[in-house]
């Protein structure tokens, strides 16, 4: 059986036309979406300094202002009174914290505190401040107030 060369050519053109039509009608993949935004770090340098510290005590503008040292300081805490205190043996330097409502326990919690501290003779400061727990371990809490740049690392009560 002899085949007609015109028929084969027309059949081949028909197949090319069908394949081209099918290829054009296939949906294109969606273009890649925009890159997700890079998270913006809103932490101040002072807060970062507090979070990277491990010395228990009072921090002002990110620097330690009163560091607890077990050789020359005493430490006391009362769950019933919602208080925490560190003071030098001669009582010339101290930090006294009174949680006004609840004692914080977890990262992200906000707490209002009365802070009383003395860093030098004749210099006593009292603050009523709202602090947020920015870091927590089983033994310590890192508390911070961004507006006043005041923070503490305190032992859990």
C-alpha cells in the first residue's frame, strides 16, 4: 500500500497545529510572589543590652546601676507581700520592688511596680512604672520599661 506524500505532509502539519494550540492553551505557572518582608527589629539598644546581661540587679539606660553580689549584698523576697529586695550589707545601696497587683511569671506579661532604689548616699529614687517581662528562665525574670529605659533582672518569687 502506497501512501500519498501530500496526505502525510497535511497530517504532520495538522499534528503541529494541534500541539501548538494545546501548548498555548496550557496555564502558565504563577510568577513567584514578593519576598516576605524582613522582620523589623524594634528593640532599643538598651533593651538588647539588658536581655544579653545575666547579672541580677537594676539597669538604667541598659547599663547596670546596682549589681547583686552575694558577698556584700543581701536578698529577700516575699510572695505574700509581692516584694523583692536586694541591699548592701551596710544598707547604703538597695533596690526594693513591690509588684502592685500580680507577680509576673511569663515572657510578655506586663506588671506595674513601685521601685525604690538608692545608688549613693543621700540619693533615693522612687518610680511607679509598668514593666514587661522580656525574658524569663526558671530562676530569673528580665523586666523592662522602654519609655524610661529602666529594667531589672530579678529572681523569681
